[in-house]
């Protein structure tokens, strides 16, 4: 068993990882885009309308943006303020993993599930590159935990909190939240044979709480779209926000209509899982396979020693999202709490039933993953981006010493397996948050140019662009959107600044326009890394530039 002292020390290290990444520059596209959308709410004092640049936004509901706007109102418009709701939702998710693990199994499983959840790579990344999925995941697993508690205990407070969590999740990303919450609970009810939980007056109260929770979001949609049928959204008029959120949204995601298609690979999420659940991937897959074999042997007959909520929910959610024509790795985030509880329960079973050979094998696997992390960290620090900051040397040196200490410490294999897994996550993400991301983001043109704007006191309301390409990072750090114009209109303007890429700069030259000042920064699509960029000897071949020129 892991001691309380060890547990809280590991939890402290994990929290430090989150704090280290909290102050990083916002990533383009989604994080910076969503931060700008929330910023616009605050600046214009309009919390009912969602805009993506100049276009009205009919895609995701309002809750994520409202929470970010609330954080701005409280702390000011900063990148770290934007991240606060996502980090708090992640902490809620960790506590809910603890609660669900304790409910379905025992206290130790719950505590371990929280650690697994907070150190899964996609969850750590989701608290830095904050999108709607952090809030969705936190409130979804909170709702699952509370509603599962109601199913087993019948508490009125549990079903009320569960309905509230479901309402918050639905107000964050729409119908997918109801699937993420409903499918695991349906598996749980059917396996436990507790259908009577549906036939109870408490369910009516829960429906009322859910309805009241989503009313603000529904009213905002009604106000922006239903009251204005003349608006044309993505080529269609008479768009109803209410009809969209209750019906059209999921079908558009599955078909790719509206949002586009990026993958028809039905196995996309299977191979994506291999990295999103690092450092627990091997243990997670082992846990899943062993539990599947157990249920096959039982012929899915009810056995009070097991639960079907996690594995049933994982399978059904995987099937549904795999058929979507638009796929992104962070769509898997909603399954990570279920994987965390499943993984923790399997690990504890190995310890409880003294499965020495299996634990020894898994410990060897985790040492192998830790070795890969050491190699990757060394390459990042001394090849991809060489360390030049003394503070980074100190922090990363301390992190490495802690990892080495626990790696060499002679103790039980079960405790060692857990500890080195968490150490692998801590080391990797300390390197990423303190060294890799800060260096990487120097190649994000918009945020780099915003620093030049401040240093040279360029008036942000005089900056224009001649394309519809989004400039989210520059918009956010200038706290003012770059205005869109064209070459003809520019000829009539004096004393303005133009933000352009290499091709657009050449178009300016050809058109005969002149400028007396020019600032240039390196530009790379940092969320789409490639080998040539990571190789410092070939990096220059894949870099572009962004320019800010003064037209007099």
C-alpha cells in the first residue's frame, strides 16, 4: 500500500507541473481562439453572443467561454486567467475519479485513480492547451460519479448534483456530454439490474435541475439565432440555435457537415490512445484486456465483485466517436476518467491477490517508459532546444534527482510501479512546460509580434490584415482584434500598420505600396510538429515569417 506521505508528495509534484504550465503563452489555434472569444464577451459586455472573429459562432455552447470570461472579470485578461477554469475543472475531475473509484471499489482504488487521471498525458496537455474538453471532462465524470452514487444509495443530493454536472457538461459541448454521461450509467444500471432507479420521484427533481442549469445557454442561443432567422450561418438562413443544440450538432460532427472532415480512419482513436494515456498506456491496455476476459468468462452475468460502468462506457464511447468524420486526439479526454478508475482497480487487484509475476512485468514496462522519457527529455533539453536558462537547469535538475531517487529506492514492486509512472509524467511535463513550450512558442508569429507591438508602442487599433486568416494570438495579447481590409482600401489609409505573411508582403511590393518600418518574426504552425522542425539543423527550411509594416 502507498503511504499517505508518499501519496501527498506525489500529488504535490503533479500540481507543480500544472502550475509550471499555467503561465505559458497561449497555443494557436483553439486555445488562443477560445480565449479571444471570451475576451470579446468581457470587452463588449455581451455575454449572450458568440463570435469567431467577424463571424457568428454556431458550434459549441457558451459555458466554457462564460467561465473564462468570469475569470477575466475576476483576475484580468491574462493567459493564466484563461486557464484557471480548465485547471479547476481538471481538479474536479480528479476528485470525481477518487469518488467514483471509492464508490465502485475502495478508498485506495479511488486515490490511485485520481493520480492516474492527473498524470495521463492528454489531461496534463489539456490543462495547458485549454479547450472545451477540460471543462467537459471534469463535469462529465463528476456527473457520472454522483448519479452512480444515487443509483447505489438513492441519495437525493447525489442525483441533484449529478443533474447539475450533466447540465454544465451539456452547456459546454452539447449532446456529446449526454452520451459520455449516459452510456456508462446505462451500462451500470443494466449490469446492476437497478432499473427501479428510473421510477422514482427524485428523477423528476433531477430533470428540473438539469433544465434550470441549461436555461442560460438555451436563452443565449435563442437570443442570438432564433430571434434573427435572417442571419446566414455557414451558408444557411433560418438557423435555430435551440434546434441546433438539441438535434443538428451531433449529426454535423458525425457527418463532418459544417465543421468539415479530417479523418475517415475508424481506428484513429485506437492508435491515438497509445500516446494520450502515457505513462499508463501499457497498464491501461492490460487492465482493459483482463477485464474483458473476466466478463467473457462470466458470460456478462452479474457479479457483485465487478462493475461494468467503466469498461462498458469506454467501449460504447469509442465506437461512437470512431464513426465521426471529424476527429481530434483530445476527443479521447472524456474516456480518461473511466480508464483511470479501471486501471487503478486492476493495479490494486494485482497487489491484493499478490500477482507478483504480473506486477514485475508491469514494473519492467514502466521502467522502459521512464527510460524513453529520459531519452526524450535529454534530446529536448540538449538537442532540439538547448537549455540556456539557469532556472530551468535548477528545476529540471531537482526533478531528475527525485526521479533517480525513487528509481533506485528499494521497496515493494507495486509501490515502485506507481511511483516511477508518476515520476515519468512529472519529468516529461516539467521539461515540456518549463523548457520545450517556451522555446517552441517563440516560433508562433502572433504572440512574438505582440511583444514587438508593445515594445514599439504600435497602436493596436491601427493594425490591419488583408486576408481572412485568423490571428488569434496577436488578437489576444494585443487585447484588440486585427482588422480586416484589402489592398484597394489600404491605398486610402495613412499611418496604419499591416500584418502580413511572406506572400502578402510580396503582393504589397508588386502593388507599388511603400512602407518605412518593418518588423519580422519567425512563424511555424506549432501544434503540427514535424521532424524537420525538431531538427535544429533543418528547422530553417520549414520556417516562414510574419511581418508588420508601417504604411505612411
